[in-house]
C-alpha cells in the first residue's frame, strides 16, 4: 500500500518534470542562436531577429498567465495543467519542422505560453495537493528543476543539432502529461464547486485516511458549506465593478503584491531569465575565449543548480525547527 508521501511525490513529479522542460525552453536560445548564425545555416537571422527569438518567450508569458488563470477556475487544476502543456508540444514540433524564421518564432511563442502558464499553475497545484510538511521542499524543488533543465540544455547543445534538441525537449512534456492523467482533481477546486464527496475522496487519496486528515477535511467542508449558505448581496452592475476594484486597495492584496513585485525585481536583476538564454555568449565575452565558454557555462550551471538544491534541503530543516518550536510552546 502506497503512503501519502509517495502519492504526493508521484503527483508532484509531473510538475517537476514539466518544470525541467520549461528550463529547456528558457535555455534553448543558447543552442539555437549560434547554429542559426553559422554561414551554412538554412535559416538566416540578424541581431534583431536573434533578440526576438530569445525574448519572445517572455512576451508570450502575458497570455500564458491569463489563460491558466481562467482555465484553472473553469476546468480544474488537473485538466488545465494538461491543456497548457499542449502548446509547448506543438511549439517544439513547429521548431523541428521549421523552414523559415516565422515558424520558428511561432514555435517559441507557443513554448512561452506553456512556460508561463505552468509556472503559476504548478505553484498552485503544489499548494493544494501536498501537505504543509512537504510543501516548502516541493516548491523549492520546482526551482531546482528549472535550473537542471537549463544545465541539461547547455550540455546537449554541444553534441546535438538544434532540431534534434527540440524533440528531446518535448519528451519531458509528454512524460508529464502521462503522469497528470493519473491525478485526482484538486480537493480544493472540487470543494469550491460544492462536489464534497469527490473532494473528500481526493483528499484522502493524497493525504491518507487518518484521524488528522478526517478532521481537517470535515472542518474545511463545514466552513465551505457555511460560506455558501450566506445570502449573497444583490448588486447592480456598477456596484459589482466598484466592488471588484476595491479589492485591489485592501491590505490583504496590497502587501502580498508589493512583496511579489520586489521579489520579482530581485529575481530578474539577478539574471533569472537572461543567464539561461545567453550564458554562453556572456561567458565568451567575459573570458574572451569562446572555445572554453562551454566549461565556464557548465560551472555556472552547477553552482546555480546546487544552490537551488541546497535551498530545498534548508527549507525542510527550517520547517522542522519551526514545528518543534511550536510544539514546545503548545506543551508549555
């Protein structure tokens, strides 16, 4: 009989494998652009076009975030996670069969949609499918998986053609799709749709049918029923719009928003998306030795990945210390 941790790990493996695939998406320009700049390349690019091939993934992130936000509320976490991976599968196929820059650009755009959509959705899935004890570790492993994907891309770029790499990069997405098929739907989403029996069944499958789990899901269902039983205020159309925008002025929105903006600024200023795509170029410019830039890049990838893995282990130790301290306070 499988344990709750094993079931949660199996479920999260789809997210982590998919994140590995998104690391390949981010780092693909390090393989693609040098090949297209070769004199014998069948597809010619200039500096402007090369810049767009690298950055269009970020542009595609805007519709990607919006699409996942809408779909996850309408169709649930499981179905949405499978759907938003499909654009990247199509994108990699378009890149493999591309004969001009337009098809390449569309393929990269589709990969960018999936990348952004699954980044936000993956974090929500981890929050709803895992127990608080393991949640922090899985969230940090999500970042480590992206770093591993970037490192793997830089390694295979030295040995494989860019078309072959597009097929290799599609493989993790197909594996993730297969695992997602075995998921139950999110208990939290089922609960929001008032599907209480299915929510309870999915919750027990993920967290185990122990006394603590039964108490938690019973209290959650009770709170949801009480919330749904409250009469809804009948508002006019203008009042609904006004009420919607008022939410953006509340402290429980403003404070997390400021924290997220600052964290994102620090992340981007640290080269979160610049390094995976252009690290080979950066190292060649810094060292002045293009022939050795691969080894410098590999060294940087090892440091970045090791740091992400260290953070995953460290947050688990910190969570254990917090639980121990809380237990002592309760006992006292």
